[in-house]
């Protein structure tokens, strides 16, 4: 860590006074030596070193070459603190020819093979003297004549640096600084020599005639996310201390509604759908830039125009759900200074709230920095601002960042990295990750299912419940039968509640086409829709009771925190990949036993069992694909058609059972013959549907041997 005080000398006459001193604030000044130094600051065209918060300096001092990585630390009344590593190299050569050392390693890693370029250069004539107190070596004083620029277009100044030695303290440095300010009239420097050189280089470029008159200079914007407590006044003070003169535009306010599908279709494509209440318009954003907008009311999405076309490209006929509400206050700062091209900063201060809990708002602050591409110091300026204000580059859409601030999962609930299986995981660790992962998905879907925001929340919650139930069975021999049976019973209770609601959702979604198929009249359609609504309302009521109960809370806790007293795993010493292959092999062995029977002899119960087998086979492959490789993922895609076909068959069977119960209710209530005939016709549609799916499955089953062969090849490759 380099800790030094930097002091500017305004009066050239003070230089000779300093040369003649033999003490500084009571510390003895030893005789010194003069050095000639030439510094060149380097980075690639993309400025990765600056973006990482460092500057790379190549210093020629006499015949020696020293390369240094210095952090972009801030200053406190002229005292600068920066991380610093350096090494000596043989000559001015590219980094791959430098002698081995930490600077070479870091520069090669950050530059990724791209050539270094000169950013700016500084020449210094330096008088170096040591400051001591008794036997204690406190600091090194450098009296520097600094010059930047080329002959005929230069800027020069004098400054003093006081760099702490290991025996000195920051209290010593503060005394030396304050004495110089009061006694010698020096002023603390808030910026480094590098910053001054970069600013002067930008000024020279701004004065230079354009090589191609009339060519437009493109603007570039870099997005940052700041801490939630940052204020505009703090931003102004920081920029003023950096030498800028900020001009403030009055703040603009708006309220945005952020929407996406239940599974985050827009976020997966790098987009966000917003509604601006101030502008009364729908907007599509990408990378925090407005792509298109269409006027409209918040109650209905636009059916034509740019936004409608953009949403169709994301997912046609999607159900868009409100995920977050954000009140925004945007303040614009325009920056000018003698040594830099104009920059614009937009500070967006957000107050965010979730639809599920509007009473707990959170704060978020974004900063958008815009400058011309010709502004060579834009990347440096951004890295400096990020370092001094504790900002980080924006890598996610505003909705994803906001939900993170609200401590809510993004739509689709991608698993946190901590829950991804790794080859080195133990058996017990893998079991905990799998169960906790399904609990994560269940929590993410529970609110949407409880509030009935979209039928797909019920579906996804049901899938997560099934996967958790199977994971408990899969690890039964690992963690004990009693634990697995108890957990599976509770998951079965939840699965029954979800199944009742999901079967009605499927029937409701299919009912328009079914009614068209039988040419049902409007009275029957209305009555049928009302019956489905009442049945679904009852199922939803039972589901709400279940999801709101302590029983559901205990179930999630059991998935996330398995009991510490579980027996030692039987397979504790088995590598996770080996266990995964063994589980997949057992599933394929069961499939092989089914293959020996002709498909035409399978009963409806047999087909239901086969569907469960394919589901479990898919879950097993998905569980272990992170440790078994991409081949297992390809295997999943190969047997999905079997599962889907059997799923459509089972949907028709479930729909027929629901219709039969509705028909019995209508008959008991004395419904008309026309109504009962229509119900009978719908039942016939289900029979025709499952018959067609049965034939499709018979054709698929003929090729199941190729699926088995694919597995055998994969297993030989994985276990070789």
C-alpha cells in the first residue's frame, strides 16, 4: 500500500525555499539526490486495466525500467492511498517479454493478449530526500518539476510528494501536510499526476482540427450501479473535488411498472417491459436503453406498434405480469473542466416496491455516464468515479437489479450458483443442494400460485414439488428410509393440492377448442365456463389454505435444512459422478424391462407408470448433468418426446374424469338433454384425443431401442 501526501506549489519562488530547508514540520531532512524520470502510462484500446481500477506505469529511471500497477485510490485532503505492485524489467518491451513477476501476470490476465498502447507520458526532474525523527525513518520527500505534453504544447508545474516509509505513520503524514499548508502556502492535490496528464492530453485533442471534417462523433454511455445512500449533493462534491464544474438540471420524476412473463422470457433475451405513468406509454428497454415506446393505458398492452412487435418477438401471446414498481427521480449533471471533453451524468434514484409487499420499499441508485467516443479519458473517468463512490458496472437489466435489491428471485428463479452441483460435492452435500434448489423454486413460485397471478406458477410449483419428491427417493439409501418416507408424504400432500388446480387449468385452456370441435352453443359455453370457474375457485381455496399454512413452511424448512441426525450415507465414499451414472443406469434397466412387452398390451395404468418412469429418468439426468457433462443433456432431449406424448395422453384421461364429475353434477341438478349431450360430446373428444396419443406412443415405442443404445454409448464413454 502506497500512502503519500501530494502538495501543489503555486509560487515558483517557494521551490528555492524548499530546496534550502533542513527540517520539515520538526522532522530532519537528509541530503538528497536528483533523478531524471520518464513515465509512460499504458493500456489497450479497450482500457481493461483502467476498468479494473488500476493504471499501468512504465518508468525509465536512468538505465533502469520499472513497471508498476497502481490502484485508483481516492484522496483525503491531499493524502492518497493506493495499492501498488512493481517489478523491474530488462527493457521497454511487450508484456509477454517482461521478466516473470506479479505485474506481468496481472497485466497479461487483464489485457488478454491485446497490445498495450500509450495513454500519456510525464517527465520529471526530482529531488529526493529522506525525513527522519531520531532513529526513525519516517518518509521520503520528492520535490518534482513535472512536465506533460510535447515541445511547443506543454504544461509544467511543481509539486511535493511525501511518501510514508514503514516506520512512519499517517499521523506523521498529516502533521507534515498541515505544516506545509500553513507555513509554506502549499495546497493539497486531490488528483494524481496521471489524472492531470490525461486531462491535458484530452484538452490537446479537443483543440486539434478534425481529420475528417463533418464526420459525426458518436456518444457512448457506461452504466454504473451505486450504493443506495448516494445523494446528488455527494455526487456534486465528488466531481468538484475531481476538478469538474457540474451544472445541474432539475430532477425529472416518473413511476415505472416493470413486467415480464412468469418465467422471465424478456429478461432471458436481455429486455425489460416497462410502463411509464408520467408519459403514459409502454416501453421496451435493453441494457438500460430505451428501444421503443407506444402510447397507451396501463390496463392494456398495445396491440399494434413497435412495442407490440417487440413483445411478439420475445413470446407471442404471452401473459405479462407485474413484478416490480419503481418511483424514479432522475437528475442530470453536465460536466466541464479545462482539461476534459464534456461529459453528462444521469443519476437515477429509485424507490422500489414489490406487488406482494408494497409496504417494504427499498432504494437503488444508477449512474449513466455519457461521453464522446473520441474522449480518451471516458473509461478512466468512469473507473475513477466507480472507485471513489463504490460503484460497480451494470451487468443486468433494471428489473433483475431491482428484484435483487428487494431480495426477491428474478422471474424463472434461476438457481443461485451456491446450489449448482459440483463434481467434488459429497453425497450428503449433493442431496442438500438438490433439495434446497427445489425449495428455492417452490418459494419463487409460491406467491404467484397463492395469488393466482398466472396458471404457470401452479405448474412450476408442481414440477418443483415432484422433483423434490423424487430427489428424496433417489437419496433414500444415502440418508435413510424413514427420513425419505416422511418427506415424500409431505410433498405428496402438496402435490395433490397442486394437481387439483393444475388439471382444471389445463381443461380450461383446452375448452375453447373443445367447444369449437363439438359446435357448442353460447349457453353451454357460458355454463361450462362457470362450472370450471367454481371448481377452480374451490381448488384454489384449498391451495391457498395449504400454501398459507405452517405445514407448508415446515416443509420448505425440511427441504432446506435436513436434520443433522441423519444416518451416515451408505454411499458416502462414492464419487458423485459414479452415483449419478448408477442412478441413470437403474432407470434405464427398468425401462428395458418394459421394452420386453409389446406396447399394444399396455393398460392405461401401465402408460401412467411409464410416464412416471420417463419423468424420473429426465429428473435424474437433469440432476446430474452438471457433473456428467453435455452428453447427458442430449440424452434428455432424446426422450422428451416420449414423456410429452404420455403427458398429452394423461391430460386427456384427467380431463375425461373431470368432465364425468361435472356431468354427474348437471344430471343431479336436472340439466337439459342438450347440456348432457354436450358433456357427452366433450367426453368423446377426450377419448379420441387419448386414442390418437396412444397411437403416437405406439409408433414412438418402436424406436425406444435406439434410446437404449444411445445410453449405452454414453455410459461407456463416461466410465471409460
